[in-house]
C-alpha cells in the first residue's frame, strides 16, 4: 500500500465561534500551527569517587504544554449579502469573509450574541457598511473559538487537527503597492488535537469561486493626515477670553491653535484651569464648536503612499498551572496592553500647493515644545468611495520623526502610535468595511 502524503494546497480551514456558527476561512499559503512542551532537566554535579567515577547522567520531566500557536494570512474581502445566506447573512447587510476573526480581535462575545453591560461582539453591520468597534475590548478575556485544519481535503481519510480555545493575539495589515489587501493573523490556543471529523461550514457566503469582485487592490489606497487633536463646544455667552468646555479633555494643551466660527486666526490656548481655558484672543464662543490643533503645524498634509502597515495587538498571555506529578495544560488567556501602531512610506516631495511630506518632517522635528503630538490618520484601503474598501480611522496618533530612505527617489518612513483619548478609553482605531454584492 502506498504512503499517503498531505499537501498544503489541499488544506481547508474552518472556524467555530463560541456561539456555534461555523465559518469557512480561505487562507493563503504559509499557514502554520504548533505546540511545544515545557520541560525540566535534572542533572548530577558531583566529584569523582575513589575509583575515579563521576556520574554524568540527566533526567527530563515534562511539566506542561505551552499554549498552541497559530498564524495564517487571509485576503480582506468585504461583501454585501443579498439576503439569501445563512445565519447572520440572512439579511441585506455588509459582511467580511473573515469577519469572525475581526470580531475575536476586539469582541468579548460571538457575532450575533446580544450585548450585556460591557460584554458583547465587536462586529455590527447594516445595509450601509460593516463596522468593528473596540467598545467591548477592555476585558481581561476576549471571545474564543476553535480552529480546524483539514489536511488532505478530498481524500478518503483526511487528517484533521483541532485547536481548542483560540484567541486572536495580533493582526497586521500591509500595504503592498502592487498586491491585494491581506491581513496577517496570529494567536494562541489551549491544545492541538487530532480529531476524526469536522462539521461543515454554515457561513460560506462570499467565498464561492465566482466571487472575485470583493478583493481590495492596495494601489488604490489613500491616506489623509491632519493635525486636529480634538473638538469641544464653548459655553460662554459673552465676549470674554475664558471658555468653559462642556467636558474636560486631556488632549487639550497650552500652546495649541484654536479654530472655530468667530475665532481670530492664530488664537492659541494660553492657560488651562480644569475645564476653563484662557485664549490669546477674545471671542464670543457660546455653542461654537472649537478645534484644537498641534501648535505650529500645518492643518492637512498631501501625502501619496508607497507602502505601509498597521498592526493591532492584544499582547495576550496564557496561564498554565504548575501541579507536580502531572502534565499541565494551558488554562486560558488574559489580555495585555492593547497596542495599535504602524508606519507609512511616501516620497520626499514639495508639491506646488498644499503641505507635503517635507513639511511634515519639518513640522515634527521643529515641534520641540510638543511632548505628545496628535494627528488624525485615515487609511482608506481601496480608495475613497471605492467598492470594496476598508477604512481605518485613527483620530489620535503620535507620530515619530520621519526617517529618510536614500534610494533612486528619496522617500520618508513615518512610524505612528494610535492612542486613546484617555487612559481608559477604547477609541484608538475604528474599522469600517464596504463591499459589493456577491450573491
């Protein structure tokens, strides 16, 4: 009887969420999963006997299993359901083929499960768009799911591996200028098992061979960079320099430029006392929406991307008990610091109109009094108004000084860190997906 070999090309991946819905996840070549053991080595360290013998043996003990690790890459494929699908796809609404992974990145419940308190899914959709919110991500635990890797699909006896209790630790979206929008996923699980069978996917809409109009082309991506920090509404009713805000905002700092209806050009924040501000020029600002911007910087920069990446990480840690006399298995996960960061590259240029990448470099490096700058970055992967597209809006990004890359055409790479508006907020990033009808 001939040996049976298994090929990565014949592999299918299914995901079963905590509510029992089963998704088919089309992955790209290069997926991996593994699980290691934590072992203790015991050695002897003694001098020689009178006969010149010194024992040199060792013993090994398996203490526990390390958490399983998995990673794979998927295309970002939003689509609009025609209403003929199953489960959550039974009504006309926008979805993503890989939406269960996006939900697990930021949600504490599975898609379709009702929100209770601050427990709930991250995914929401309607006929306009699909949205991933991080509202319910300030939790010690996020939603879990099981992954199934079927090796040898179509064979009489395929080999199927199940990874129980999976969590999404990190996702990275890369902007390869000549490529298709992809997401690189990685995470952990409790244990890998060899199982006899796996259930058929119940959520398969958008993955048919003919559904090729929901791939996003990176070359169409555009980026908007503005230095608006925040907005607030003035409440004073007379022509005085004191402005009482409707709510305190920790992003407002002395020296920032203030703009709004009736505000003199060049007005800045002179001092702050609680929620009361003193401005450098008097104005009647009752019910006027004020915008506070980085001091000394241009409002908007005209940048054309040549590449970039955005990474969202949960910094997960898996806990494993350490009971003597048994091989311990991972107990479960706890979340760490949520981190949203990345970088973008563009050519060093000075356009005839508008602020350029050269202006961005100059403004940041000369802002010696701005401890934490704040920029609004909006990546529209697929282009403004494009269909399909993915929008990543980060309204409070701290930009590092851009670095020059000396090549045939000189370019700049700028690293950024998306921050919340307050230490306990969950508004570092907002994700929106819009797709075409594929059904």
